[in-house]
C-alpha cells in the first residue's frame, strides 16, 4: 500500500523550471550512456540513474486535479501514476509538487511552460508523496499530493503553473528522474477578478462522417454502425450534446450523415458492384434509429448549421470553377434535411472544411448561397499589426469581392488543437485536454479583463472524444465563472469591444491545406458533365432517383477524401462512372448499316432501344447527311426527324426518317440522339449508308411508256380500222372492176413496225 509521509528534514529549494523540465532529458541521455554498467548491477537498487537503464524509463503522469480551478483558501489535490518501463524494480521514490505565486501573463508564456521552454522560478508546494513500496518492472503505482493556494500565494485571476516532480529520496544531489506539468486556473471571485463581462463562448458541435451513400441503394460499407452504437464516436457526441442544453451548442450536421443513418433504420445493404448487385444485406439498426431520434430532438430546440451535402471540399470546388457543384451540394443537403428532420434549415452560416477559405470562396458563398456568416480558424485572419498586442477575440467582418459585408467568427486554433488531442480515451489524455481547455479559456479572459470579447470553439470535424470527455468539457463550459455560453448566431450582434481590431484579410486566392487535387477534380468535372447528360434524357424520373444521382456526385467531392482519404474518393468516383457507362450503353439506335433505296425518296426505319428497366427516356433523332459536291442532286432529310420520342423502360420504338432527292449511289447519314433540352447524347452515335439505285424511277418510266405505247397503238388501230372501213365502200363504188384489193389487207392493215420500235427506244432512254 502506498502512503504519503511528511519529509520535514528534507530541504526543498526553489526549482528553476528550465532545469526541472530539462532534467528528464538529461537523465535519459546519461542513463543511455551508462546502460551496460547498469545491467551488471543488482536489480533492486543501484547508483543514481542505474535503475532507469534498460529497455525503458520511469515516467510520471498527472491524471486528475481537484478542484480543476481553485478559489481563495482552496486545497488542491493532484493525483497521477508512476510507470516503470525499465527492467528493474524501482524504490525510494517520492513526488513533490511545485507551483508559483505569479500567474502567466500571456497564453504564449503558458504554452512555453507546457512545451518545456520557459525559465520561471517554481517553489515547492505542499508536502511530498513518498512511495512506501517499490515499483516492479512494467508495473504502475498511483500517487497523490496536495497544496494550499494561500500557502503558494495565489491571489489574482489567471492561470498558474503546477509541476509534479519524481525524485530519488536518498539522493544527496536531489536527483530528478522525471516530471509532468499541468495548469491551474485561479478564480478569486467576480469582484476581485475585475472582469468587465464574462467571455462569450460558442461551441460548434460537429456531426460529420465520411459519406457512405453511393449511386446504388447500398451503402459503401458498414463502418458507420460502430460509430452509431452506444460508446461509438457519433453516439458519444450526440449523447453528451443532448444532455447539456445549457451549453448553447450550435450543431453542425452533414446531411449525408443523416441520410446514411436514415437508410440504416430499415433493413439495408452494403458494398456491392457498380451495377447494384451482390450487396450484403444487413438488419435494421436500432442504434441508428435511436441516434437519429436524439438528433431530431436536439435540433428541434437548439441552433443548427447544415453543411453542404457530404461536406464537400468547397474551397477546391471554387478553385476549379465547379461553383455549380457547390450550389448543387447545398440544394441537395437542404432537400435531405427537410425530408429527415421534417423542417427546413436555411444555410446562413458556413464552416468551410478545415476552417480555411480565401476571398474567392467567401464571395461565392455570399452571392450564390446568401451566406452572411462564416467560421474560420483564427490563424486565417491574424491582427494586421503583429508587433502590437491584441487580445484574442472571435468577432470580425470582411468585405467580399462582390462588395457585400460578411461576418467572420474566428475559431480559436489553439483550442481546436487541444481538442484534437482528445481522440484517445486514456485518463491522462482526457485530464490534460480538460485542464488545458479550462486554462486556455481562463487565460483568454484574464489577458484583457476590461474588455467584452468572445471565443468560438470548433473541434476537428472528425472529432472522436469519449462521451466522458465530451460531457466534462461541456460541464466546464457551463460551470466556469469566466465563461458565458452563447449561441453562435448571436455573436455578430453581441456586445464586443474588440471587433474593430484591424486584421489581415483572407488572400484573394489560396489553396487550403490538403484540398482535393486539381487532377482529381478534373476527373470529377468530366463525371459531372456525364451525369448531367444522363439525367437530361430521363423522362418522368422520380425525384428521389434524381436526388440520389446528385448525392452520389457530391459524395465524390467530399472533404473527407483529403489527404489519406484520396483512394476512397477515387474508388467512389470510379463506381459512379461505371454505373453511368452501364446505363448509357443500354440506350442505343438500332438500324442496318446499309439501307437500299430504289427511288429518289423514302422513309428509313430507325429503332430507339431503351434497355433501362426502370427509367423512361425522351429523346429525338438527330440526323445529318454527308453529301458529296458535284452531284446533280443531294440527299435531304425531312423536318419530322427531330420530333421528341418517348421510349418506355425496357422497350424499343421505331421512327421513320424521311429522305428525298437521293442521288444515285451511296450517301452516309450520321445518326445520334439528343435529349428534350437539346443536350447531345454522344454515346448513341452511329451511321448508316443509303444506297440509292434510282431503279424505281426507271421502272416507272418503263411502265408509263408501255402504257403510253399501248394507248397509242390502240388509238392508231382504231383510226386505221375506221379509215379502212370507209375506204372499202368508196373503192367498191369507185374502183373499176378488176382492181386488186385484198379483203384481208383492207380489213386488217399491217402495223408499221417502225412505230412500235421508236416507242420502245424512248422508254429505254428514260
């Protein structure tokens, strides 16, 4: 059992902090040099430092401090652990606390203390904690020590250093093995603190994840299930947020996450191919339904900011001229939010991915999306004169490229970094984050107590704290007397004495760290054009299907694919492209490669095949003839060729293409389809060759000539017969007896052979 003993006879001298924090490094260096000798000594004890040699080292950690901010007359108890990472048993150790009656004068000084780079005098605080038992290799021992703030001399509002030093008790030189540091805010009371007003604090509480929706109904994977289950990342955030309504959180929600969770509330599928087959079926998720219900409850009464769908990389989109895609992501997000939350959430506040933006993006948000307020990292707009101290403040404004004014809320980038360190759930890490959060906010308030200011807290979008850490941070937000929880949307109109501080404006155009690459976005630009073309030919498609196509494209543009997520984004884009290619290949023109035409005009049958099983299409046939110069006549295509044709799912419709004045010989006609709005469908291009023989006209001439000859012959015969009959009477009366007139010849005169021959030659020429 470990006990604390008062070491009255052990004198403690003021400790230079630079020496205190440097000693662990020096000790480690010396021990590495002495390692061979140390391994030869007994395992239970040795000379200074010999017991630290070997595979590891002895370390000390602070895991709690009670209270976490002190008031007058308070006794502060600090506790932690000692871990033996060496291969030898450690004994004769104690822990001494050190502090100072003088608080930090700035956040920079506080940060220097934590990073072990400041020279400040510390004095022993309270009695040391003596480990009465040894610590075996690989074992961990707990320690606890206390001190009174009055004894140390703390009296002013601010933040004070606290250091826990692990020492060898019997070492005459007072050898320090290692140390750990933390920060202690001190609050002397409202009047003694001298604050003009508590610091307005606004939280952005992010519910953002990688998009799991794709063009097929199945989710890309089932990773979201673990995050929504109790104890998961998203579950912890929602549970902590819902249980602290007095923290005045502003929820920042990606509509794609709402859509994914809503999909999981019923039996759903994951994975699958680009043709929407071979997906794995999953049962309905009770956790997803419960999580979604909590989100609906929270957002019904608390401020909510809706991201563009899939939290698209808006800076990258604007830089590559894809502003319409950003507008589409916002409209898609609005539609999804209304359908799931049951109400519209107008996007009046924007939080660009990573908290970075240039003037081109801000101008686009103001003019296109009517965004009036944007949240950026504080490092994006530092004070214009860095040589002059300016107290930290979150509220400022800019003039956009369109000449409009936009509110800018600057999220404290130091706090963002502190919260990012809380993604692990170890006790020491959680305590460090909680204590640093308290200290940073106290220091912001104490730097300029005679001002009214605000601070915005924006964790990383993929923040993954434990539920305990998230709850503790919100408890601190509510309980700290120097803080006043405030809704984010009210900050631009809140009383603020420092909003007029001149700041460096955002650059006109600047790449954000890790933004999606130009080459990747060029691929997405082509993909977007292909998707628009596909949508243009659909007729009577359900709005839900059209929305799913927009969601699939926005998902490929998500900021989640920055950096290490690039491969996942490319895979998602590849699946969407394959889906479109498969769909496009099912729409085609069916006709013969060569079409014979006997006459000079006619109608060419063309079939439009719609192989889409669920979508009707509405298209028109576009045809153009490649005529050759010098021909006596050119093939022309009738106007009726461009009429709209609706083709039901899975069917084919035949249309007739009227052509006329076809010259003798082949003529190529190029065919394709276009949508109702005139968008060409390049995947339907084909051609046919019209082979005109003009035999039809020649045959008509021959038939006409033959009929004409027949008529003429009949008339001629009739006339000859009449003349013959009349002539015979005259001859009989006039001719003298003995004339030679053969009756046969007179009644049936022989036809002139040359008359018929001439008529046939005329018909042949035609």
